[in-house]
């Protein structure tokens, strides 16, 4: 399939990655058929937590602890869960033409199931196996995770890998581990849930070894040669323009229930429901005095493309009778179909279930308040 540009980057803070990634994507989409396909490997110098695009920051993080302990907070474009990284985490990202794979699940199987799993095996973690679209594991413990998105003509696939042993003690202090986290897993605490190449092999691979393993497995799986490259002048120009946006509080707090639902008017009530299908969905619904939905918010570690479909579902629910589960379902289903949205591992029924339950809780709150 020709050549892929290889970029190797070291960041002071993970917050610097989103504007670079977006700059590469913007230039790619602008260039059309002349767009350059890129593999980016990187590492960070400071501990950081990174939210998925659709996660509620107030549900996921102890923000005060992050500030007190000097842990950066960032948010990526694309789905997946909240992740903790430190200076021993390594990353590999593919930015490709969207036609490279038929759909997101096929892309995830090739990238996460073959390239990333192969990289970990090349580094000595020979028991690494692909569990599903998000995880690579060794036994029951997670060693790698995936975020993915379709942005115009660009397919994004981004994976972290625990090369060195993660600082679980620090992660446990800043992450709000949801009760559903280990519901479908044979482990009960964070320390048992994660592992690393260093932990299973007894040694920490070098940065050079990591990059060589990525290169070998990208070429093996994708059938393209990697050529070392540089960030182009066009990408640097866009990068400087985007830095203020993707490091801003508006982006970091893009989904914040405390901000969205602050100061509800008298007579308005809020309900919340958590539902763990194959991915976690958290629904919050505000009901007005006429028992109709006034606001809705869907958050979680799921993937949905285009991302605008999620906000459209929330908007289209406004004015729906809160007790009419059939109408809630048809609103969700019709929006997904109209936008031709992809939600790997979830269905319209999965999304409707917590929405309907949150609406019922809000209605019950209205009745109690009377």
C-alpha cells in the first residue's frame, strides 16, 4: 500500500498531543487524494489523565486531587474511557484514509488486534491477546487500550501501551473508578486490572526498541513501508492555531454534568442512570413541570461516529414525554439512522435503556417533591 510517514515525538504534557493530532488531520482532509498517511509514536514526560470525548469529567475524575498532585488533565477527540498515563507509557497512532478499512470494527481488529498486539509480543509480552475493540490483555489484566474516530476523510486509531509498570497508586487517587468497571472482569481492583511489558518480562524496553517493534508490525500488518518524516510547515501553522482550543477549559470541561445542570429552575428535576452494556452509558435527564424532557446528557466510554450524532440525540429528546419510552427509543433510533452513525458494541436499545430509567427517576423526583 505504498509508504507511511513515521513521526516520533516526546511531549512535556499529553495536552500537547491533541492539537498536533488535529493539525495533521486538518491538513490531511484539506489535501484530499494527496493526503499523507501517518504513523505517530510518542511518549510523555509527566503523569496525565486523558478523558474520552464523550465522558463526564465530574463522573470520572477527582479534579482537586489532580490539581494537588500535579496530574495533567486532557481530553481527546474520539471515544473510549478515561486513562492514566505516566512517563513509562508509550503510544502509537495511525492517521489514514477512511477507505483503508470497511468499518471501525474491522479497523480496530487490524490495528489493535494485529499491529498493537504484535508490537507487545515483539517486546517480549508473548501472551498478549486481543479481547475486543478497546483492549489488549495478558490473562485478565489490561496492557493496551484503543481510541478511534472518523473525522471527515481521516480514520484515527490511537493506542496506549503499558511498557513500564504503571503508577497504580497515583492513578487510584485521581480516578473515580466506577462500580461497573470490574463487573465483567475476573479481577476486583485496579492493581490486578493492569499489567505491563516490564512486569511480565522483568525489563523495560528502550524507546528505540519500542519504535522498532511498532515499525515492524505496521509494515507486517498494513503492508506499507514506514519512512521517517517531519511535521510539515502547514501542520505547524495549524498546530499553533489549535493549541489554545485543545488546552482550554472549554474543551477539557466539554462534558461536565456539574456545569450543564447547575442552577436548575424551580419545578425541574434531574434523574441519572448508569447502564453497562458492552460499554458504559451514563444518562442524565431533566424533566420540566409538564413532565417533558427539558435536557438530556449521554456520557460514557463508548465510541460513536459522527460524534455530532450524540448531541443531536440529546437535542431531539427535548420536548418528548418523559414517561414515553417508545418515543425515546424512536428518537434515538431515527437519529442514529439519519446520521448513519456507527456505535460499535452498542445498539439503539442500549442507549434508550438508561435514558428511559433516568427519565423515570426524574419523574419520581417530581412526584416526591409535590
